[in-house]
């Protein structure tokens, strides 16, 4: 009997419908075609064990399975459940009436329990797009998939539940999630807060400016100065994710298998901090079977690269000022030989440095500040200012496709929205000459100054805004490294 069951293959962050055709005839052989990988081919043994362990008889007949489209590689163990359902239906152990209405995915354990899969969210989106009535997924993935509305999503824990459901012997209840309620409830819950940071007011201000304008930022300072501690808190002051951003981000994490069990939409901006020895493929994604890298996982959030010189790309980064780590330290003496500081800094390529708007030097907090028991300004207060500044930018760029924050302005937009007053122009001209700032720093200063003006609620970019922006270009100064 020829039966068709439907699953999905995840390609990138989207899914493609896979039709599983099963035909049971006389004989004893088993054929699985349609470009399956080793994990899919091994499903036969898992299916046999799962079916028999739950009291059903695995059909001793010739079974031919085709996974269409045949030119798309089928990867992973998530096809176990639809393959099992197709085999049992073809052997007339499952009623075929409802099979065409549902997409099915899940990995089988030898005892028939159903294990979690990757990509449940894009699979659910595809199921709705193609008009399926429902989706059957492992219980661990049900909240993630149930984010998609107008689709009945069933979470199952054992193959017996699926068999009985299709044989009308069990009623499954679809999981219903109030996506908006859950999403907005969790948006302001952060484990790390800037109120725990002692001192470092100039650095916290730089973080506020970076979050308000979407600017890349690098911190340079000795070990123990608090670079990583503050970087981990930047997500707490960034604007809340929109539902669209949350959906995009969740799809990426779902495909990568990074979703926590029982979670639905990601409600907070991701913070990714890969080790500086990470490989290029792990950082940017790809590989023989392409997977999202750390850059993709940081989409709509923060990518923090600690000890930048060995890495090749950044969003928020930190580094020591020299090989020994104590150049410009207020108390400890640098022991690096002459020229080594500049050589160390030159490990950051010019094109990379060109994409960093804010360069801030950080020094250790003095004892008096650390001993102060009073809490600092909380992230929630800083975040309110950031959101107000982003609202100003949203209104400014509402008619400009692809631009939603100051960091994305091109030269034309800078000329339109970020030209300083006459005193500001003079101050910028003087700084370019006095500090030996590069030409590439000019646009960066204007972008950051525009953000500082937005934080101040100023329609125009004033001299004071230019002055603060100039202070965030430490690494561009010709004499910084001696």
C-alpha cells in the first residue's frame, strides 16, 4: 500500500516540505532513497526497536521509502517519527485518513520516546504556509513551534501517542500560547545590571551612546579592569526586541539547536561571546553542512569578542593595550619593549578598525569606588534614555529603507542629518589636526555626535556633542601608543 507522510528539511533558516513515500509489498528487503545521510539511514534500527517496545509488530515485508524532493539532502534523526508513521500506515497498522493534514517530525529513542529536534520554528512556519492543519513535534519543542498561529501544534512524548491519535484512539490537545503576553513579560528580566558596576562612568556613558545609535564599540584596557563584566550588561540597556526581530532571532537559534527546552520566542537580545581561538567557520557559519555561526547567532543582539587582535570581525570587542597588558595603567608599569605596543595594536586591520565607531580606554576601578556600597544607575533607567533616542531615529529614518539607527547612515544622510554648527565644525577641524585623526574617523565622529545629540534631545548637532564624540576615538590618535 502506497502512503505519503509529510516532514520538512531545514535549509539555512527556512524549511522545505519533504514528502515521504512508503510502499510495502511482498518481500523482506528495506530500501531508503532520496539522498538520506547516515543518520537518516540508521533510522531503521531505531524505528524497529521503538515499534516493538511499544507492543506493535514491525511489518516483515519489503519496504521501499522515497524522500522527495530527491535532490535535496536529508540530514539528521528528526525523520524517525514520520518514517515510522509511514511504514506503519503502509502496513495498514495506522489509518491513513488524516496523514495528509499533518506535518510530522521527531527523533525516536529505542523505547519509543520522542526526542527534541532542531528547527521546530521554521518547520512550523512552513507547515502553516503550505496549508497543513497541524504539526506534530516532540514535547520539548512544542512551545517553540506553537509560536506560529493558525496552526494546531501537538507535542508528543512517545510514538504510541502518535499511533493512537491517527487511529482515533486518543485525543491530542493542541498547545496554545499567548505569544505577545509571554514575549512582553520577559523583555525586562535581566540577570545582569549596570547598577552593579562601580565607577567607570565614562565607559558606561560610551555603552549608552553605542546602544542608542547601534554603534560598534571597542574597549582597550588592562586585565581586571571590567571589560567583560560591562560588555555582558550591554544587552540590558538595548531597546527591546520587536516581535519581528524576535521571530528572526528565534529562527536562527532554533536551526542551530540553541533553544532552551520549553522555550518559545526569544524575548531578549542575544549576547554571544565566543573564545578568541574560535575557528572561522564557527564564527561566520558554513561548513560541509551549513550551520549558523556566532555572527548569525548574535543577530539583533551583541557579538562580544574578548581579546580582539586574534579575531577577524567584531561588534563589541575588548583588548589589552599591549602584550603585557599594563600600558597606560595608573599604578602598574608596562614592561613591553619599545615599539611592541604599536605592533600589538597593528594586529587589528585598518578595515576592521574603520567599522568601530566608539573606541574607549578603560582603567581599573580605584579601591574607594569598589568599596562604595551604593548601587550605580540601574540598566532600566539607562534603557529608557536609549529607547527615547531610538524613537527619534525611527522617526528620522521612517522613509529610508534599510536604515533604522544612526550607525547605518551613509555620507548623504550624514550631510542631511548630522552636520554640526559652526563651533562644532571648528572643534572637529582642530581635533583632526591636533590628534592626527584619520579621514575615516570623520564620518564616525559625526555619526556618534548625532546619537549624543539624540540622547540630549537636541535637534541639531552642537559643539558639545562633537567634543564628546571626539573623545571616543582613542585608537585613531597618532600618539596614543607612544
